[in-house]
C-alpha cells in the first residue's frame, strides 16, 4: 500500500547523480509484475525507496548492494541502531552550529579519516562500522561541498566544506523511516561488485542499475566514490552483464550519461538490441561542476527492456 506524504522514507545521503529528480520519468518503466528487486549500485537508494513507499516491494525480496563499503556500513547502522545514529548525528549538528567549517574539518581530518583508515585495513569494513562512524558519513555528506562522497587514491575522504545557509543535518524521523525500510523482511544490504550482484539475476527479477556515469568530456570525469575507478572497461563489462540478465528474462532499467562510449554500447548496438534493450533520453539537472555556469539541464540515457505500457499506474499520493 502506498504511503502518505508524511510517512515517506527519503534518502539520507545526497549522492552525485542521485535519482530523486528523475523518478517521474522512471516510474512508467517499473514493471507491473516482478518477484525480486535487485539494485547493485544503491547509492542514495532513491529508486528502492520509491518502490518501497509505493508498496511495490510488499511481499518481495530486495537485494541492495554497492562496492562502496562506507555506504553499506552507514546503512547497516541506520538499520540496526537508528537511535544511536540519531544521538551521534545530533551532537555533530550541535557542533556544526557552534563551529561551522572548523567543526567540519575537525570531524573529517581528526575523526573520520583516521577511523576509516583503521576500518578499511580489515576484511569486511562495512561490518566494523559503528553508529558514530555512520553519523560522521551523514554529517560530512550533508555539510560538504555539493553533498559529495569522494575519496582519493589513498582512501582519504577529501571533500571540502560546503557553503550552506540553514541546513537540516539530522532528520530523526526520516532516519527512523529509513531504518524501517531496511528492516523490512526480504531486504538485504551487501558490499559486492556488480558482477556478483547480477550473477543470479534472471526471470522474475526487476534490476535497476545506476553505475558511475561515463564522462561526457575529459573535464567531467567523476567516478571517485571508491579509490578504484569505473572506466570504459567496467562500462563494457557492465553492458555484457546487462545483456546476459536481459537474455535470462530479467526486466532491466539502467541510467547513464549520453557519452559517446555509452552510445556505442547501447544505442543501436546489435547485441543490446538483440537483448531487447532500447535507449531513451531524459532531462536531468547537473549539480556537480567546478563552474556554477556549467551546471544545469543535461540529457541522460534510460536504457531498458520494459515497455512503458507494461508498467502500472503510479499511486496518485506520490505525484
């Protein structure tokens, strides 16, 4: 059953390329009938939450994963210890009101990066997260420049402080709603490569993929969510995995830029067309650019084997 506006769970992380603004364009391509939802690049989780809020995941499994262990570690703590996360984040919000940018850099350089380095020195860093570290991820994301999560090749979070006016750092009720979404029976959170997540996908699955976008120019490159980069080889490997799951009967919806290499992989590509994949363009707003004048409306690809006629009408409460 669809939820009312006051009970909707919303993303707690602002994510580069986050999809909240594009949800109306996506909804016609949500298949009306599927048994399992798979999302290998969960990021902010906007599409998962859209499906959850509308009731489309009721009675269905949802497998959420990402290669970024910091995202999954944060979400595991929100799921398992929401009140402790809220308490830690409230304290950071109080510190930010008192100290502003000084407090941001103290949290980033003296608290988060040292503990992150320790956590990531061991196997399964997502399982070593604590409520306080999860709160630091949320705090730095909400108060940093453009809401980025970026690490350098040494694994250091290096986003500078943002220039914000009044900003709500801790939305306790929304953290509780997100916790409930992650606790719903059938929802799993895992750190894994997209190949692992897609290995068993096939008939009955609805798969949404939002990989790091291919850059439309040499100055537009931004795939630094982890020290590893997501380049042309990874994009080509993803295309082959998407073709394979489509051939096995999965319903697929994929987002990406309209960069030339993505066009070659999907737009009229014989293998992609043979798997039933078609491309559509949607307009999105670009929020990440070093020059404010370069931000604005851009076109992006939706790549899918779902016909808009196959989707079910979206609940009017969410319009």
